[in-house]
């Protein structure tokens, strides 16, 4: 299964190339934020295959994480996030 997983932007690595460091479950990876307007450190985004697909608020992030865990899909998505090349 391949779903989007919520992550928090913790650093803008390369603004010119739209790369931000996003944290998911304590793991940080570079993610392309080029599809979104006006993202900042502290924003929550849904990450899918290395791209931030949409901006969400913290409440939506928590609800999405809870739903993924209830569906048993969180660990698979988290494992994929952990193994993506930074």
C-alpha cells in the first residue's frame, strides 16, 4: 500500500530547489515542497514518494496518523519513509 504520511517541516534545506527536511516519527528526510505555496518551518504536510502533496494543520496530521495506525498501514508507510534516500 502506498499512502501519504504526515510530516512536519523542520528545515528548509534548499529553497531554490524546493527541498525541505521533514520529520516523521523522529526520522528526518529531504522532501520536495515545490508543489506547495508558502510552506514554512513548523508546517505539517502530507508526504508521498518524496513529495509534499498538501499542507495540513496539526489536528489533521494527528487524525491521519491515528487513522493510519488503526488501519495497520502506519508502520509500512513509516518504513518506506525511513528508507528513502535523503
